[in-house]
C-alpha cells in the first residue's frame, strides 16, 4: 500500500529531524523508528496473527504513537481506549469490537484481565519499517462515538478510506513540509487526531502534542508562541476560550490555521486572523464516517465570506468525495433549498461496526451521475448556493419543534450574539416538567440584566423562538472531543426539576 | 499580601462556587483533589478570583496554575 511505503520513506529520510515534541521532550524520527520496530516485534510475539482489532490505551507519549504505526505496518487496526473514560464504557467498546489484545504504555497496565502488552521498555531490535501487505479493505481503526441510544457506535475506517483521505488532503493547498511544526491537540479517541499526527509524519515534520493535565487552550497558545508552530488544526471552541485574550496573541509563524468539528463563526474567525497574520485560515468539515474531513473552504481575508446566521460556509467537496443535499425522500433539493447533506466516495466507511439497524437508517444507494452510488446521511442540515458552496444550517436534530413550529436553534444563537456584542451563546431545546419543549439560552458571561436582549430578540424573532429561560456560565464545558458540551448545558435547565 | 490572607480569600471563592468546603488549603492542592472543580467551574473560579483580588490573569499565567501554591504565587506577583 502506497500510504505506508510513503510513511516508511518519510521516516527513513528524516531520521535526524524531530518527529514529536511531547511534554517538552523532543523525539527524533530515529527514536520513533526504533520504538516502532521494537513494538512490531512485541506484536508478532504476543498477538495472534489473525487477531486484527487491537485495543490501544491512549496515553500522551511516544510509545502510543509508535504503537499506531507498528499496528498499521503489521496490517492491524487500533481501537483507542481512553484510560480516563468510565470503565463501563471502555469495556463496552472492548466487547463490541471483539478486542482480545491491548497495547498499553502505562506504568501499571490498565486492563490486566485482557492480553495487555506493555509497550514500555522493550529491548531494541533491528529497525524494520517495511509494511506488510494489506488490502484496501483492511481496517485501520475503529472509533466509537456516542450513540443516541446510549450504546457507543463504532465507525470502522479502512486503509483504503485513509489513503483516499490523505490523497484528498494533499490536493488541498495547505502544504506541509519537513520544516513544519504541527499541532496535535486531540484526544486519540477523536478522529481529528489522525490527520494531526499522520500528515506531519508523512512529510517529515514535527508533531506537538498537549499533555493531558494541561489546560488545552492556554497550552496551545504557549506552543504557538514558544515553538513558533506553523500548522494547526483546532476545534472552534478553542477560539471561544482564547477570544478574551486575543490581544495577547501574535503568531506570525503560523502558515495554516484549520478548523473542524463545529460551526465556525465568521466574526471570531476575522478577529483570529489578526492573531495569525500570515496564516491561511480554513474551515474543513466532515463526520468520522467519511474519514476525518471531506469538505473545505478557505477563509478570505478582507473580503466577503459566505455565511449563514454568522456561520462560515463549509465550502466544497474535496477531491475524493461527492455530496448531494436531499429531502426526506432522498431526492435532491433545488439550489438554495435546505436539505440533509449526504456524502459518497472512497472515504466513506463500510458501515457501522456490527450495527445493521443503524446502517439501514443512514446509508442508502442512489443513482448519481449515471452510477449507482452509496451515500451517507450526515444529519446536517445544509443548502448549496449556485457556486456549489455548502452552507451549514444546523443539525437536523438541533432543529426543534416548539408549539408545532420548526425552530432552528442556530438562528436564536446568531441573534443573541449580535445583541450581546460578541458574547458566546448556545440555544438549546429542552423538555420541561410538563413535557413541552422550551428554548433555553446559555450565555457565556456573568449574570446580567436580559431585558435589552429580550427586546432585541423580540424584534428579530417570532414569539415561539424567544428563550423562556436564560442561564449564565463563565465558560462553556467541553466534552472529551473538545467540543462545546451541549448535553451538560442542557442539564442546567433540566436538573432543577430533579 | 499575606499568604494566609490570600488562601482565605481563595477558600471563600471555592466555597461560594462549589458549595462545599471539603478541601484542605495546602500548597499541593489541585483541581483534581476537589469535588466539582471541573472545566466548567474552573473558568468561574478564575473569574471570581480575578474579581476578589482585582487582578487579571494573562493567558500565560493560566499554565502556571498547577496547584494552590502556584496560584497564590501568581496572585502575589500581580499585586
């Protein structure tokens, strides 16, 4: 497979360069190559050849990253297990993915009841980066995301999917070279981590990670400034945290500043562009199901940018993805009309792991450009303009029905932010004590008088869209993926009845 | 300002936000040791401390706040 021959070549060509900076320690590509080779021996010795789904304890260290590459070179998939997640959730994942063996770099093995293999302090073996033969259908990883029913659902991604993504990534004009210093801010249970380590490794660049016990946003800032990072993919929530300190940030070294995972508001992006004056800023989009991301929009400085409710467009398909926007009957909607965004192409997962019911729900075949094509329904409500740029309107399931009216929560957020001069706000639908749906509003601020805000909203929105309750928090909580935790915020409204 | 006085004020801030006082104000105290001190309450606590001491933390200060001892040191450096 080209992907791994390329990775092998990149590592071999960069042996003296830094591959990782983890918790202020630098590791060269030679260090990395040695640890990968050692772990490969351990895998061959301790894991059954036919055992393909291997658990990986996601520590922030060189052994964990080397384990991923070692597993791939052996043609095996990794399933990330965050040791800080509830035991119950990890065991569910282990059972669902039929995991028998787990690679673990912890001082004390986390799951002693499984075939856990310590990746720490293995003795040195001869360097071996030669990939074993794998097919495009072989799994590279399975990431488990929270399912609506409470059981996590597994998204398997094949080496073919991953190769397709990397090919599409290189086709974007966000070039990484061996001189680059790249941010990897994501938990390894979140698929944005994959591009954050793999793309730099394929180019001989250096990957900078974030220690687990640090405050993410302030640590990112220090890395950007102290190590003059040149490439960073982040979730927009980081910007919301940093916004109060934007006047302290000036990073001329940054060349590419990408955002993914959440709606990216235009106003914050414009302010951020002054903190990274030389950077190309981009908004990329995609669900785990379509391998990391599959759509892209380059932010235009000092120019009009397309938005909806203040949220930047997600742009156009990357080269290996083809999108359509459909109505409830899977018929394509007219230009400008809202519908559900559906994705197809080589990046698309073969389907949820052992979950036929869910697969029937979200994957469907449709004739597209004369070919029977498999599509995935994203649950994202979008519209496309005449240029083919896709505007993100909100989640299909963030659309609430209030007194029978359809309500787009992002619209309420947009008007609230306009009224409050840049404060961050989240609108939520919650079920009140008599099982009616109400709109709640959480504002990232100290408590204040809301009369002016409500007067403004009443000017802009129909009565049924006006929040019935308003709460204040000093900072929005994040879930483990670094996104605003809407569930936790919803509890501000629902817990009072318990 | 005296260390004991600073700690007393921090203790009051913690109690007002977390609504309990099940913690000991020693220098090694970290957020992990205190029930309810999570990412959501962290921002609230910092804001309240800024108010109480009439100071403003810089972005660079935030990484230095490893435990109570370093928090007290950063506050002292700002007064």
